[in-house]
């Protein structure tokens, strides 16, 4: 799937444009979004998605584990099909390839903190530090939003670790796709940037439904406060429909996308096949929310559904009834300027491009 907006925006001056492409390499597909800066506005230039199943000799929608050269081949194909106009890029890295920990550190100056954090991180990172690349930052708390900070004795530090071999594989994909990138970013940070607004001061839960896994994030004031992964995703729905109805995978995938939780179209067998997978996901999401609320004495204000699995018809209503909280589909394309004739289409498909848009926005900001 691709849509080229070159002609729509061909009146823009190329001398004043800055352009970046955000890349989300998932287990079942690659999503790309190119945005341009025009008069301090982020403008959608083109976007596209390509299924990875055929590159692994399997069906569309199936999760894969491809080598870097095959991923690069698929990435080159979707970049070409989408008519991307720049090689300036940024790539999001899946949660499964990273480790994230939050812990307390005594108040100290920045230089001391930079020396002590890697030492303290050894307690929380279950692999030798030499095998990973570390990044970290101080998590702002409520006292950071007021002037009186005298009572603070500790700061929370978030440490992110990514295996060096993972970074090497992603670097190889970028190089073999003739792209340039200055950073990689874990998908939860890209996702947060794409769907959270500056007005969201209360805790928000993000449910990212991928093909092979579902990620739960709880963010407050634009900072991830809690995260974990559920090893169930939208691919299992397809497989369960295929087994239950004794149909092939391709037809089961079409049924899932066409019917979803639309009660007017569902029969009882299809409903049970989908509920069998989603009910445990919603239950675990609710338990995560309740645990966060109890620990922090704060109410999670809403849940936002993103990822390819969030495109199922009626999913927001189903999630709301199960989690018992205001629930909505993410609309990451609202962060960029788009042509009016695409607004409805992008609202329907946007949730699957969340990470790609989020990391493209960061890259464009970096270019200022």
C-alpha cells in the first residue's frame, strides 16, 4: 500500500524544504512515512506499507524473522513504490530488541550522574554491559514542574539498553537501503510522540497491537512511566479464525479485517475466535492500569489503541467495555498537515503508522 503526494505538494520550494522519512520495521510489515517541513509545519509527503510474509515465503500478515539483507530488500521496495524523495531517515527499534528500566539515583551533578548510571544499570540489565549500548535520561517528576525543588533527594533515571548485534543488523539494513540515519529509537518513544499531546497531563495508557505481540505503555506528562509486553498479537487472531472455521490463512486475514468486532457482520463462531485472543489482552491491560493506579495513586484518564491490530472494526468499543475506561483509536496523522481528500482514509489506517510518524517527527526536529 502506498500513496504518493508529490504532485499534490509540487508547488513547494525545494530550496526551503527539509524532509525526513520515518521507518518502522515490524514483524509482519514495514511502514514508512516521509514528512517535510514547510513554513514551520510538518507536511505529509508520502507513506507506504509492505508485507514481509512474501519475502519469507509465507502469507501476508504473518510474523516473520528475516535476515538483514531480506529486510533491506523489502525496505528498498517500499521506498521505491512510495516514491520517497529523500535518503534522510530514522528507524524505530521494536521493544523486543531492547531493555528498559527505571530506578532511583541520589541527587548529584550531571558529570557524576553520567559516571554512576552505567554502574547502577548493571543491577537491572540482565546481560553483560559490554554487549549492549546504553542510553539514559532523568525522568521529570511533579516537582520539576514547580519552582520549589528543595525537598528532592533522589531522581528517577530511565535506562535503555539495546543489544549491539541488533544495532549492527539495523545499521546494515540502513546502509543496504542507501539511507542515512543519525539515530535509532525504541518504538515506544516514537509512538508516544505521535499520539500524546501537550495537553495530556494525566496518565494515559497506550495499547500497541502488533502482529506477534501487544505492548502496553502508561505515560504521564509525555514520559513513559510503565511498560510491558504481552506475547499475543493480531496474527494469532488470523490463525485462530483459520483453525476454527477451517479456512486458509489469506481468507481468515480478510475476514478479520472486514468484520472485526462489527456485530452486524459477525457470526457467533467468528466472534468467539476473535474474543479468544483479545479477551486476555484486554484483561492484562486492565490489570496493568489498576496496578499503576494503586502504586501511584493516580487515575489513568484514557486508553489509546495503535498498531496494525488496532484497525479492526469496533475494537475501541470492545476495549472500552472490557477495560472500563475511555478508549479511542490513535490518530498520528493529526500531527502532520495532510490533504483534505485523505483525512478520512488516514483516520481509518493511521494507527498502524504511529511509530513511523513519531520517529519522522523527531528526525525533522533534529534537522532544525
